[in-house]
């Protein structure tokens, strides 16, 4: 009976979200929050490229799971610091395109050269490119800025993978696509930025590996072309700042100080709001399980006493 009781009690604790061992502690005994706080406290010591990449990793790492105060703290710090860096989104675009070009070039080298480069760790493999671009789109989806919109819209026209093959139909990569092509990933990321009145609506749980239709991509392309041509502006939900292709639009009341624009842009990702109903449901489920566990234990104890 004790085993049953302990099992039910563990279910209660898990349902309530009180334990998140893997995110709270690392092998050095440092809590997850302490680890990332220390990283963010010394982030300015890193060169700019490494700083952007580390901030992106911090933001990505703090999303999901039990989005409590500790995770929100790290996310908000990482996001606001990233958004304040000019070129925060362009860094990901440039790195994606550089890695792709280098991977294609290195793959054409002779077997002896490839072996030497691999031994020297100077070879850019296809999986290096694939791994980085996946992280890049996930991070860009967390950065609501006009620069992120411009970078993601740039990749809407990327033909790679849209014919079911990567690297311009290169035979090396075949038909295996572990992550959506750049155009599809861009459409998904754009739908997650919280743009008001988006051209293609996405469900709240839209994920990167969900199917994004060509029609959705075309809708975003048309929308962005209208932004570039000056036919429309856009803004993020909860913000009054109107943006064009190059940033805030001049000559309207939305022209604010840099600090105000930064505050308008810094918002928790949509996933934060979507987790609130789940948290409430978890608490209700935990209460029900707790009552059931206590009742079962008292009942078994009473049976033994009689």
C-alpha cells in the first residue's frame, strides 16, 4: 500500500510541476538559474559573434518545460540583451549562408584534403550547417524585431529543399530532411513573432516540423513585398510602433526613444501564454490526485486497523 501511495504522491508532484531536476541542476551542483545568470552577467566579455550565439542559446534554453519565474528571468534578460544588439538577426543569416557555401565547397575537395581538414577540424560538414540553421530559426522566432522580420522574409525565397532535396538537389544530402527547408522554417518563425494581423494564421501550437504549405509561404512573400514597397507597415501585438522594411516608420507618433522601442519589442514568447491554461489544469489534476492518494491511504490504513 505504501508503494501505491508513494507512486500517487509522485504523480501529484510531477503534475504540479514542482520538480524539474534536469533543468534545475547540473553536474557541478550549480542550479540552472545560477548557471545562466553567471553567463549573462559576464556576457559582455565575449566577442560579438560568440555573445549573440550564447544569448540565443540562453533564450532558447529557457523556453518550454515549467516556464516559471527563473526561466522567465533568464529568457527576458537574454532576449532584451539580444534585441539591443544591432545585427542580432543578420548574424544568423550571414552564418547560415556562410556555412552552407563552405560546406558545399569543402565537399568538392579530394578525399585526401577532406581527411586532412577533418583531422585539423577545419572541415565544414553538412551536418554543421544543418545543426546551426535549426538553432538559428528557433532563436529568430523568439526575437520580435523588424530586423528578424527582414531576415526571415529573406529566407522565404530560399529554394533549397523546396524540391524535396537540400543543397540545390545535391545528391550527397538525398531526401532526408531532419528540419524543414529554410523557406518553410521562415514562415513558421514569422508566425511565432506575434505580428499583428499576419497574412497567414497559424495555430497556437504550430511547430517547426509541422507542415507549412506553399500557400502560406506565398502569403508571407506577398505581405513582405508590400512592406518593402511602402504599401503597408506592421507592428507586433501589444506595441504601437509601426515598422517598415528598415525599422520604425518615420513621421508618425510611433517614433519613440530607443529605450521605448526596446520595451515594446521585449515580450515573452507565445509559448508562455499557452502554458498558463496547462498550469491551471496541472494544479487541478494535482489536487484531485492528492485527495485520491490521501483517501486511498486512509482507507487502506483503516482496513488494516479493523
